[in-house]
C-alpha cells in the first residue's frame, strides 16, 4: 500500500492530487456515494459519474466495489428508469431550525449500510464523492460511519463540494481531500457495479464554453473539451449491454457545434438501437441551437425528456447568462419542437428566480411568455455557488455564505436567507408556473 495513504487520526487532512489517486495499485478500494440530507430530493437520472470513471480506471490494478447510498435505497419505480428513494425525517441542523419544512435523510440508513457491508473484506482505501455543497451533512455522516466500520481505512474525499469548498470539506473527518479534476481516463463509467443500473448517464463533453455568472461549470472544468465520437458510442454501448434502456445526457452544452458530434452521434444511435433507447436532457438545452432540423433529429433519435434553458427574458439576466438565448429564439425553438412531434408538456423550460437584484415582476413575465409560446415553465430557485460572480455578490450581503454551505441551499436561500423573494411571493410564482391565473 502507498505509505502516504495512512489513517490520519485527528490530524489535519492531507491533500492528494488526481494523478496520485489514479496511480494506486494492488488495493481493495471502496467507492461511496453518500446519502442526501435535505428538505427534498428527486432522482433526476443522477449517478456519481466522476467516482464511476475513477473506479473504472482503478479496477485495472485494484479490486473495486461500490456503495451508492442513494441508488441502493430505491424503494419504488418512477418514470423512465428512475426510482423513488427511501427517506426518513431527521432533526434539522441549527441553521434551519426556523424554517417550517421537514428535513430528511434520503438513502441508506446505518442499519442498511451495516448489513450491506457485513461480508465485505475491509477496504484499504475508501473514496467518498460529494455533490451539492449544502449536502455536506450526508457526507460527514457517511464518513463518520465508514470510519467506525473500517477504522484502518483512510478516507479520501473528492467531488464538487470538496472542489468548491476544500477548507470546509477538511472538517468532515476525511483523511485526505482530493484536489483537482481530470479528463476521464476510462472509456466508460463502472456502471456494472450496480446490480440493476435502471438508467445510464452519458457525457459527450465536459465543461462549458459559456461564462454564466451563476454557474460553476467553468470553475470545476476550466477547459471545455469534447470527447471523440467513438468514445461516446463505446460508453453508450457498454451501458446498453447492461440492460439500460434510459440514458441521460448531462452535458452543459450538448448541442454546441451539433453538426460535428451531436448529429453524427444521433445517426449512429438510430442505426444501432432503432428506437430501443429512451434519451433525456435534464440539464437543459441551449434553445438557440434548436431549429427545425435539430428538433426532428431529437424526436427521431428518441429524446423523450426535453428540458430547455431560457433563464429569463429580462435583458440583464439574459446578459449574465452569456446571452445564450433571446426571446424570439426561444419562441422559434418551441415552435420547431412542437412541429417535430413534441407536446407542450415536453417543452419544460427552466426559469431562474431569486438572483441578486432580480426583479420579481420579470420572473412573472418570463413565466407567462413561456406559456404563450407553448412551453411549460419550471422555476429554478437560485443557489449561490462558491467561485461564481453571483456568489460574490450574494456574499457581500450575507457573508456567512462563505463559511456555512447550508445557507447556499436553493430550496431556502431566496426566501429565508437572502429574503430576495418572501415565501408568499415565491409560492405565487410557483403556482403561476403550474398554470394558475396571474
């Protein structure tokens, strides 16, 4: 075993770079996706993709296993391969005590994990991933439990939270914080570590060429890069061979330069699978790229879930969203999608609410505009993400954002912490988005 990877027992966590992590050999490695602790959680085709790429790379020289505390707590089926996730109400953190909402643990319980790992050989190293910064209570809970079950195994913490707030992540009990990110060395994620994957996740690119002031894509992936077509197809083929019939594309810019990759990819998928795959775009598509041909290709290839990115028709917000879309372009895109065979319900459209300095009336106007065009508005409440310009603006008024990630929770930030939208007004906007009369 690499002598630098030792249990640090009460010491300040060490740092390990991605290159060193990927060079580990001859070890028993356990990858862990922690449970989520939050007011709400939905399975939106979410898999710990970075962790799965790492495990696939490491399995060439190591024994690897997976403990996905979310996926392994499925307790019922939803649409398109997704699952309902087991949950239990728990005590709210102190910072949330004044919020009149229930707080839950989504995922495997202590008993579940103890039973699942009862026959495990003790791992030499535990890799814990992380997602939203404000989900750190689940990360800390998992690290505490794993350290108790496997006291000699050093815990390495990586992922989005660890990348955006490494100093805070160092307080979770992890022995090492994984710094940096890297382009996937494996041709596909280790999705076969799931007994029944249910659905797959595909990336044709990493990062984003745009610089939206609310988005951390450029912080996490400073270099935008596209993957070769043959690599993406290998990723799809591998997951399809596992029985996966639903695939979610998690690109931030799936349709960019669509003639070079997306259209050839769609042609290959149609020829290989002839309608056997159902495809989904939960991250939102850039509507400027959707014309009649693009809409037809999306429909004919089997894209069942279309999510559109509009954000706002307010010129200032549009500018801060890298001017990716104008109102006329959105209207044209929806018209093309409807003509291709999609219904209005299929054209669900993300609208931002609660941005620093955003006028609430402009949110209402955007909701009504989406409905007039034939789309369905979906309100996306602003979350201040560390490293972004909007985070810096928000932190000037609420400095505690820098030290307490729980304040960054999009479910409660706008109404209870920034007070940019009082709860009653936010509920009016949600009702309007659902079709209530203005």
